[in-house]
């Protein structure tokens, strides 16, 4: 991902802070018994979602440290260690889990806000599909994590509650990722509430057009359900969609 393909740092920081506030306020209304309920992610309880958000905050904090100091501190030692960390933290007492997630999120927010402007172009190696990135990508990484996973709690926040700018950036992010993965068939995403479309895939063959509200399209391309989208052409079915992340 290049600098031109990610939201500006200032926007991503603002959106991430708004997402943190929404998540924190939501969590304050969720009682301890509710943490044990299933999330929208297969095999994960709400505890797992919280544990993941905490682990992700600490991982991104390590990338910021790397970019700030040139000391190599990988996001995670390995995918296996990351998964074990989430499972371990998900078994904490409710009070311990809440405290760990709160402290991890607050520390990352402080670190991002205090990050030196002249170091945002320093490159680090992130996990998964991200690969080698400039540090300026990190606020966007956190923004998408906190907003998407807040909806995964299945507790009153949906993609309709995500700020429009974040929705558009999520669609753009998924468009790039799905295209890189060779999405077939090619797609034309045509939100009814936007004056533009997003093209997914190589566009060398017949294109399947999908429509609906932008929030619904964002949910669909990130693997969060197709309830709000439909084929643009009557008599056709929704195309098969590749995996976002």
C-alpha cells in the first residue's frame, strides 16, 4: 500500500479516536455476563474481540516504536503467538480484561498523537497482508480495526454507525486488497448514496455490478454480511467475493 492509497494521517487519527470513544462507551454499557456472548465472528466470543483489540493495539505500538527509534520490534513474534495471546487474554477475569484493553488502547492513542511528524515516512514490516508499510499507515490500520471489530461485538453498533469517510476508506481498502488477490468476477460497486463507483478486479471480462448503501457495501466487501446489498441487474445473483483480510 502506498502513501497515496491510505487516508491522510490527520483523518485516520481522528477516525481512530472517534472509534475508540464509540467502543469505550459501548463497552461501558455491556455487563460482565455479556462478554461471554458470541460475537459476529465464527468461534469468537465478545471476550475474544476485546482481547484481539488489545493485542492489536500493543502490536501497532511496537511498530510505532520501530519507526520512531529504528529498533526492530515486530508487530507479533508470529501468527501463532498472536493467536495464543488472544486466547490467553480472553480467559482473564472481566475486570482484568477490561483494564488490559483500556490501557492498551489508551497507550496506542497517546503514542500515535505524540509520534514525530518527520518519522511518518519510515518503513516497517507489518503482519499479514500489510507487508512493508510507512508508519503513516498505522493510524489507518487502527481505525479499521476498532470500527470493524466494534460492529463484530454484535451489540448495537452496525456499519450504518461508521462515519461516512471511514466507510469510503474501507471500501477503497477492500477494493485494493481484493484486486491484488485476483477477484473474479470483476466487480463494480455502486453505492446508491455516493456519486461514484469502485472497480474491483482486473476489469478484463464481464463485470458484476453490486448496489446498496455505502455502509452495506462496506460490510459486504469486508465479509460482514450481504443483507444490505443486491445485484444491480435484476434476475442475477450476488457474485462470489474473495476474502478481504
